[in-house]
C-alpha cells in the first residue's frame, strides 16, 4: 500500500478537523454569518463563507460550522488584532494535507478572494481541546471598542475629564430593542473598565472603551430609550448617538501566533485603553 493511500485510510477515521485563526473585517456591509430573513439573503456573502468555504473545498469535507470569540454587527468593523475563530470541518477526506505550507497558501487564497472585505492571519489546524478557550474565556476576556459619538451640545473639557476619569463603571443593560426579536427579555450587568474621549469638533468625539465581553456598546452610547443605565447620554446629561463603531482589540490569548507571519495588517494604537 502506498504511503498516500495509507495516510488516506488512517485519516478517513477522523470525523472533524478544527481550523483556527484571527480575522479582520473592513466592510460595514458584511455579516459574520449568512444573514437570511424569510429565506432571502440580506448580504451577498459572510465572514463564515469567505473563510470556511475554501477550507471545506480544499479538505473535501461534507459540512462545516463556524465559531468565534463573540461577534460584531454587520455595520461594525473588526480591526486591531482581529477576532479569533474556529472552522470545524465534518468528515474531511484530506486531513493529511494540513501542512503549514498548505495552510499558508489557503490563507493567501482567502485574503485574495475576499477582495479587501476581510483578511485572515495565523490560519492553522488545532485540536478540539484547544478550541475550548474561545467559550471558556467568554466572560473573562475584555474588548476595546472605538465609537464615533454625536452629542446634542458641544463637549466641554469638564465632559472630557468626566469620561476619561470613569473607571469600573457597572451597567444594567436590558435586552436591546434591536435584538428582542431573537433574544429573551432579561437584564444583565456589564462593566466598562476604562473610557477615553478625544474631541473632534463641537458635536463629535471618539470614544475608546475597554469593557467586559458582552457589553452592548451601541446602547451604552445612546441609552436605548433608558434600557441601558447609565449611558453616555445620561453621564453627559444630553442626547448622544452613535455614528459608527469599530472593535479595536480582543484580549484573548488564542490562537497561537505563527512567528513568520507579519502583523502589518494589525492597526496599532499605543494609546488605546489596556488592562494595565
């Protein structure tokens, strides 16, 4: 029996293959997973499909499933160090082809085919046990967001000082109106660890937030008709709304970095709030 046939026979018993990496999403019209309403697609493609389908095809798997460390809304970019993800392939036929060289080629193909909508880095195969860190660390990890915020009155230096001196702010957040159709009504507490306000002009400023995972940032800004308490609007005692939102960093030590891969695609900002 040839070596290749032996490898194929051995790996035919492997039921799943776990592929991981981090992705950056640069589009505000790209959903994380296929977005269907009444059976009709709302977006042309998704993060899951752009990453998962090339892997499924290459390894000749029957099915695939997508898991990530949280999710961003369709109109939110994922910048910074990227979001950890796992693509699980069901009944892959060509597991023996998962060499470092082939994974690097697959990563290049995904990035080229995505046409600047997203990029992937650190693409690699890991064990199922290693992937548990994504869900096990769900409550412990922190995230950094950057919001462009509008206020109904000019921001003062006192306002900037108030926000920048805010630490360990505990929020009570009712299930947001925008997701009530798919989530049950509940109230949960989330902590905003640090804030940093950077004025742009009289009515707009950047707001960097270091928060506990699972914080509804959009609602923290505009208050969601009083369903998030406190909010930027109540802290500043004025109307506040969100122009756009970006995820800048997800503080989770996964997946393992690949040494010879460049971090050129990572948007670095030494002034972003950190855990220190």
